[in-house]
């Protein structure tokens, strides 16, 4: 019993210290995942804790369960519209991009460390994919709002690229351990099986899980537990049938989060706690596995490999993969830098150990140093770089409430407070309809105003019945128009259905292409950019136009900035 209590005390103390330091680290721009990893290392056999832990099988089991919960939570928070925006570029990065990164790093490591080419390529496959836990955590914790094209690409890529990394790793282990193993038709079928079975079971079982949960009347905390248990079942069944459990559980979360309106705030908050527990426990356990005294053996070479990955391999793969898509150079540069490595490469580095490959320690130590360098360099500079490259948007106010509307299908009850100087300030309640969002009432102290002619004042609480996709537009409507927002979006706002000729008449400019005058602003952005997102900008006649809000896939509001002179 004393041993049990001591184990419980040590585990709880490590978790408490990691969570405490992790919450404080965000103020200094240090990724909390890095803090958990370092706390685990400090408690290990070479640290002040002196805990000897080398149970790789237990760490592998815990890490897989934790990653399943993290991917489920990430899918749950991904809006289907966001998934559509980022799917094609993200899928290209998750397949071709991972293969290119793995091949480049593998070839470089083979040359640098004088390794067998199979071991070098195995190392490239292990560290070739970005990590969902790191990406989801950093995007939420940087304090910036990325434009939808960049954010969706990064999120969807990290949710989809694990099958390719696992395939490359397992394939090369087979090549090393099985004499005469060929890279022929069987390898291609294995790749198709990973993606195909994972996608089919993720979509099918995810739909079944979402429908079951919609029919269960339970408290949000229990609902989150049911969702996690169901997601773990999807993960296990898919792996058993030869598919990618990581892909399946991410798709299951995506379907559950968008089924009949998606998840409300209460469920997301409960799932957020689950994801924090999963990722903190996982990184603490992985930190305990590390023996810092052995890292110096290959430390110099590992740092060089990490720099090669961050500055050459990942950027080259990203620029080649994003050539067919409408990304400007700033967005490509940011996506290149945000190729965060985290728990997934460390988990993949356990595969060779479980397979009995002799170079296990080298692979594990190099992988760990690459992960540490990625979290430290890339993770800590993500917010700063987003602002410098102007791929971030002005922060929007958070809603006071978002809850599912019983019987309302995809609609939710959304409530915001109107800030002084907001566009909603002084407008009538009826005029605050945006897309499918319908204003219900104004809460002014104890008074409730439901008449559509009632005027909205600063400080009022306004409630809408709206789909979750309209939440950013409602937030922008209730936000104070500060000088920084004016600098970003412009001095004036026009509807997306205004014609370019009307804009030219209003501001007195000429354009060379007469056919362009018949286009609406929405059509103009589509011609120039493809599928626009909030924050996209273009210039015409000396004016800078920037998308301010979207109504589904249509440009709803356009900010106009006049020439400086």
C-alpha cells in the first residue's frame, strides 16, 4: 500500500508541476509541451528525481491512447467549412510533403552520420511528419488568430499525415529486418490500406458514434467521456483491421463536431480538459524515458539534422506541394516554419526498439533532440512570425455563450456583448441578421428587448440563433473598431455583392480591363485568389481591398483602405 501511495504521489506531483509551469510558460512564448517534456526529463534517472523508467511498451500504449484523444479533440474543433478550405493543400502536404521531407532528411542523415541508407531513411520517416498535439496546442496558445487558409491547412495536415509517416517507418523496418523484402506492389497496397481503411472506418464509425451520442441525454462531462471512449474504440478497431487509427479517430471527431450543428461550449470545455490531461501525461512519460547523459553522443549531428529539416527539407517540400494552390509567399513561409515535431516522432522512434533493430538508441536520441529543437525554435517563435508575415488576423471577442439549440438542427444560441464603437452599436436589432444568423433579443440589465426596431447600445448583450460558421462574423459585428483594426481592414466597409463599377464611381478611379467592372467584389476576389478567406487582400485603382467577413463560401463584407495621399 505504501508503494501504491508513493507512486500516486510522485505521478500527481509531476503532473501538478508540469501543468503549473506549462500555464506560466505561455506568458513567455514557451510551448507548454516542451515544459512537460523537460519536467519528465528532470524527474528521470539523470535528473533530480532519479526515477528509473524504461518501460517502452507502457509508454507506447499510453502515447497511442493520448494521441487518439488529442486527434479526436482536434477533429471536434475543426469546422467542416475549414476542412474544405484546407483539405487539398493539407492532403498534398500529408502525403507527398511527408515523403519529400523524409527522403531529404534521410539522405542528409545518411551522408552526415555515415549510416546505412536504410537506417538513414528510417530516421527521415520517423521525423518526417508534423505532430497534431504540438500543432493544435500551439495554434490555441500563441495568442494570434491565423487566417483560415493557413490555420486549416496546418490543422488538417497534422491530422492526416500520421498514416504516411507510419507507413514509411513500418516499411523500412520490414526492409531492415526481412532479408529480400522488396518495395513493390505490396508496399503500395499497404499505403492504400492505411489511408483507405482509416478513411472509411473513420467516416462510417464516426457517423454512427455521432448519431448515438445525439440520442443520449447526458450531462456534458459524461458526454465527453462517452465521446472519448467511442473514439478509442474507433481507433482500436481501425488499427486491428489494418487501417490508420490516427486518421480514423480524427475523422470521427470531425464528423461528431459538425453533425447537426456541432458541439457546444460545455462539451468543448470538457474535451479540452481531456486533451490537456492526455498530452501532459504523454509528454511527462516520454520525458521519463529520456537519458540526458546519452544525448551528447550524437548531439552535434542531431542539431545539424534538426536545422536541415527546419530550414531546407520542410520549406522545400512545402513550396513544391503548395505550387498548385493559391498561397502567397508569406503563407508558404509560415507553413514551412510551422512544421512542428512532437510526440508522434518520439512514438515512432519506439517502433525500431520493439522490432529489435540495433541502432535504436541512435534513432531515439536523434529524434528527441529534433523534437526539442522544433518545440524550442519553431514553437516559441510561431506567434511572432505570424504577426511579422501578416498571416494573422485581429483578435475577435469571445462569445459569452454558445449552446446547442434543442430541435434547431445546426443552429446554436450565440451571445455577445456589444463593445463601444462596434458596428452593431446604434443599429436596430433586426438589422443584425448575418447570413443564417437571426437576432433574438437584447439583454440590457434586467430588461429584455425583442422588438426588431429596438436600438442596440454599447454594453448590451445580444443573442442570436445561428450556425457556428457565423460566429466570427457576429464577433466582428460586436467588436470595437480600433485604429489597429482600421489599419488592417481599411477605413470603410462595402458588401461583397457591390459591383466594381460602382466602387470605381464612388472613389473616382479607372481600371484597364473593362470587363472587370461587371464583376462583384466577391467575384473579383474569386478571379484573383480562387477561394478567398477573411484577411485576403488585393489592390485595384489605388485602393486596397481586404475580405472582412464571409457568408459561407461567399465574400460578405470587404474593407476598403484609401491611398495614403
